[in-house]
C-alpha cells in the first residue's frame, strides 16, 4: 500500500506542477477548494466516459483535438523557439487530413465499435509532445503521399510556351491553324 501511495504522490506532484501553468486550473482550485489535479482527473474521466458511451462523442473528440491544440499553438507562436512551431504546424496538417478523410469515410466509421474512443486516443497521441505522433505520421506517410501527388500533378501541368511532351504533335503547332483562321476572318 505504501508503494501505491508513493506512486500517487509522485504523479500528483508532476500533474500539479504542470497544471500550475494553466490559469483555468488555478481558478478552479481557488473557487472550489478542490485540488486542480483532482479537477483535471475528474474532467478527463467524465469526457472519456461520455466518449465511451457515445454521448456527444464527435463533439467531445473534436473539441479535444482542437481545444488543447489551439491553446498550445498560441503558446508556440509566442515562444522564441521554432521547434514547438514545427510540432504544432505538423499537428494541424495531420489533424486536418484526418478530418477530411473522416468526412469521406463516415459511413464506414459509423459501424466501427468504439470508433470515437480510438479516435480520441489517436488524437491525444498525435498532440502529445512526448510522442510527437503527428510528426511521426507526417514524416513516415503523409509527406511521401503529398509529394507523390504534387509531383504527379506537376508533371501533367503544362507551362505556357513549353512544348507538349505527352503527344506527338506539339501544342503550339496544333493551336497554330486555329489562331491563323481567327486572324484571317
């Protein structure tokens, strides 16, 4: 039992130290008299329970994915370093891609049991600074996919005045008779 108490105290101190930087947590503790760590744990359990039982799950998961990330992004903008800027810019790219993909696969995800529990865990993994999940996902998959798509589209886009390499007839030759006919009329 003493070992469990030591573990509790250690994690309590760590959480209390981190929550001391959050004004809302300090205000909660001052107004209610309840330690801010217990308030944060209680809120987390309530949100997880609501997601688990699918009570406003899409809203809560998206608020989690947007709320903390927006707060951390604003702090990153104000900080002098660039490392946290890269982390949160990458997060927003991956989070946006996830939401667009979810829009088109919603009819499938509707049938996946506990989908929003998995999505909540995934979004938390993406945003945690200790895991840097968004950067991992971006560097290992999304970046390669986007580069392939942009390179493929760049190859099909014709620059004005450049010869057409996709057919045997250059574009300028094919367009020349039409232009000449217009001028002669």
